[in-house]
C-alpha cells in the first residue's frame, strides 16, 4: 500500500523474527511450512483445499508481521490440532494489534463451530508468539475475521423432542440457534480458560474465484 506509515521494527524484534526460521522453533524438515512475512507490503492469506480455494489480500496502514501455515501443526513447542489460516501482528508505533483470519468456501452452523475452535487455537499460538517476541497485545486489540463464499447459517436451532411435544419451538424468538445469534452480532466467546471474547468481521469472497480484499481496521 502507498499509505503505509514508515515505522521501523526494532533490531530486537527483527532478531527475534529470524529465530522463527530456526529448527528449534519449527519442526525439523518443515521450515517451509510455516511462512513468515514482515514489512509494509500487502499480505495474502490463502486456503488451499480440494473443496475450494480462497485468496484474501490484506491491506494495512502500519507495518505488519504475518504468520501463515499455523494450521499445518508444524511448531515444536505447541501441538494444538486446530488453527486458523493466518495471523497478522500490526505495529502502530506505540502498540501491537493482532488480526486472526479463517477462510472457508461455505459457512454453516457446523463450519462456524469449527472456525471458533480454529480461532481458539490461533489465540494460543498468539500467546506463544508474543512470548518469543516479548511484546504485549491487549485482549481488546485482537480482532478476528472469517472469509467465505457462501453463508448458510441456520437461523432456528433444532428442537428437542420435549420442545416439539410442548410446542415451544414454533415461532419462539428465543429458539434461534447460537450460530445465528453470534453471526448477527459479530461476536462470540471462545472456549478457552474462562472464555475469551471474540469480536469478528465477515468478509464475502468472490463466489466463483474465492478471492477477496480487506483492510485491517479497528
């Protein structure tokens, strides 16, 4: 981007970033699986699956550090089965912000439940990365993004046999599915510790190509 603020990372941060390419941090033989980019260029987050690909161009106004391949589970010191497609750290000059991305071809209730687990996994990776870089990211400075081609969130939750028998399900606003409520509000709670507040933004990708563009915002 032409309007990226000219803010330099400290030599200490740059030295620690180089550490991530060391085999002590990434499993031996898997160095290329975890992709690390940093600077002021547009960052591309991708998902490459047989069911469909997704390519998201992420524009920004401040220098960033992008971690990709977290979902490939190639890290030495954290073995967590779920992670998102990308994590971007943004440095504004006086604070760090984190942006966590998950890309999907289609989002339904089941896919949304899985995405929340992937967000939770990337939150754990974020804690590890913060420790290595010795930086602080406030909980209120973490934003989540979900990109998708199709949205098929089921509004009503499935009624239990008791609810059907009592007629409680029909026309009851309180019977909206959890996924539907969260999707409308753009907010959920990740099931880690006592619960991690998760504010997310929705990004609609091209229905044919799976491509999209977004700008880091707050």
